[in-house]
């Protein structure tokens, strides 16, 4: 068979040996529409299960994943899960071998193992398992056994697909129980939680919208774009940000500003392009802008989202090590201007999807740990859960994966914040970041207004349940103004509230000050 031909329809049996690596026999019923998503697969390495550079070879029958390192590992592969969506999910640990694995078998095995391991860990800490969760795990295990006895049988795919759905159902029930029990425990200590519950606000809302905002949120994030504030060198325009800061403070909201520097191509002024790759000049420009911004609002703003995407950016043409040094310089510069302020560092792609590309060696966790070990004045790390779009967003994952990544960053001993976004439509969005599309990133249940509402409620409550999470922010207030992720606003382009807004308002009323 031609493994470089994605549309190969040859009839050769896949019982033959294949090149060393990790090869998977594909289900015969896999749709042609879903098949291209398998190119989003990768191998993982290390205790963090971070991605590594992976070569893909795909035919109509087999997916082969290879890397330079020849040792056991797991594979992260998109799965089309009935009732749950198109989600990245992991196999269990596999060894390299020339004989192929059955994809359906390994995806179920991996998810069931994850559920059982997490359940055991949380039960040891006092979690009470529900009868529904017990039933889900038993049914998934029984159905899995039926499918794996002989994967070549015609009915094996039916059993394996059902087992995968039941495994995700068990994971979902486990997270529901965990979230419910942890929030109940936290409420025994405080009737209302003091977690920051906010939204990014790019412009001052109209009176009716402002009332909706204040009913839903107790905090606000004011994003800025360097290219708008300093369109030409040393020529500043602070009018819009000044007005936003004054409005938010007048409403008594807990205000944070930033990212002061977003390491995305559309953020930087055009006049800086001349200096790409010159770390000395870039460092001077970046630190000068940080100092100027913080000095202007000293005494008014005490919370700064200092930067985002510094863990995965290539837009300035500097090395990964120089990017870390630049982030450290920014922190030092900011603290010198206002040592009493709090400085937060954004972590984009927290699962490390950028590590599949050349030029990156630091996982998001190692990047964060490296800055922390340098003794820099970091108040918290803020993880971006931006799912369902590319390239800024990540391929969709379930809540169990999100819980694990939060707990990993919680091990650093600092507070953690979370920024959330999920699209309500897949059509083009003229106000979204250039090049950002709702495509090739899967979906959680559905991509529509109802799907966004369910996602917002489920993932925001998970983040809120973690005691070390001090802030939860929705990425965009309105689709009618400039925003990063397509159709991610809580108001549509006409100003009409979406269902997600009412879900977030209900959480605020039930759990928060």
C-alpha cells in the first residue's frame, strides 16, 4: 500500500509488518470527512506527556506515527466520539513494533486507564464515587472486552465505538462528581467564593450591556494592542484605554489590564518589523513599552497580564532561549516601575501542541518552572483554554484532560488563572484575529450557540472548583468588536446575548461574590 497516499483504496490486508514506529489499523467505517483530522495526531514523551515532533504516514487503512526517539510512548489522536464530539484523546503507553495496533482498541484502553487512574487518585483524597459512575465504568469495560476479543470481526467496531463513548461518559461523570463535591466542600468554608470571575472587554459597553456585564462578572480584563497605542515610534494614543480604565473603576470592578505584550504577529506595530531577530533592539522596545504602560496607570491598576504566548511565539524571529530572557526582562522592568503590582504570565497552548514543530524544546510547564526558578516576580500563570479554532486555539479536549493540566500547573505553588473561549459558529468572522478559523480543531458536543453555552458552563465550573485558581476569564464580551477567537463573544454581532452568558451569570449567582 502507498502510505503517503491519503486516499489509497487498496485492499491489502494490514496484518503485514510495517515500518518501526507506532502504526494503527483504522476503523473501516471512518468517514472521509474525519480522516484529515488524523494529521493532528502526535506522539508524546516524558512524565508530562508532552508532544514531540512526529512524522505522519496515512493511508486508507493505516496511520503510522514515527519520531527520532525509539522508545515506548503514547499517542494523542483525534477521535470521533458519539455524543461527545471530535476530541483529542490518548492511547495508553505503547511499545514500538512493526505489527500494527488497532486504533479503536487503543483509544478505548487509553481513556479507560485515564478514568480509572484519576478515580483512584481522587478516591484516596476523599472523593465519593456515584452509582452512575460505577455503572459507566462497568459497561465500558464489558463492551470493550466484547470488541477487543477479535478486532477483525465485523461487529467489533460497533462494540469499540460504544466502549469509547461509555469511557468518555465515565470521564464526564467523574468530573461532574469531582466538581460538585469540591465546590460543596469549599462552600462549607465560605458561603460565596472570592475567585475573580471576569471577561475581556475591548470597548465600553452600552448601558443595557453594562448591566448584563455587572450582573455576570465581578472582574474585567482590558486587552490592549501595541500597534494601536504606538502606531509610530514614541507616538502614543492612550485615549481608548484611558476611557476604559476610568469606566471600569467607576463601576467598582476588579480591573486587570493586558496582555501588555501579546507575542502574536497582529499585536506588534509595523515599525518594529525592521528589528525582527535583533534581540538587543527588540528587548529595548518591549521593555520601554512595558515601563511606559505600567507607569501611566500606576496607582490605578494593580493587576497586569504582562504577556501571553511568550512560551510558543516565533513572530519576532528570536530563539526560544531569547524569548525566555525577554520575558524575564519584562518582569524585571515591570516590577521596577511598580513593585506593589501583581504580574501574571499567560501560557498559550498549555498542552504543548507547538512542540511538534522545529525550534521548540521547552514544554509549557518547563517554561513556567524556568521563569519561577529565576526568582522573578510572578503572581500567577494564566492558562488559555481556547478550543475549537486554529492557530491560536487548541484541538478540543474533554474536561478530564483540562483538570489534569490545571493540577500540573498547580504543582508550581503559584495561583493559576484561566482564560476560556469556545466558538458559537463556524462561519467566517471579520472581527476575529486574521487567519484564525474554526476548522481542523474538532468540537465538544457541537459548535453552535447551545454548544458554546454547555461548554462555557462545564469548563468554567471545573476551573472554579480548583482552590488554587484565583481568576476565571471569558475571552470575549461581544462579537461586534475586535476579538481573538471567531464567534467567541457572549453577545452576538447585533448585541443580542447568547445562551452562554446566562450560564455564566447563573454560576456567579450560585457560587461567587
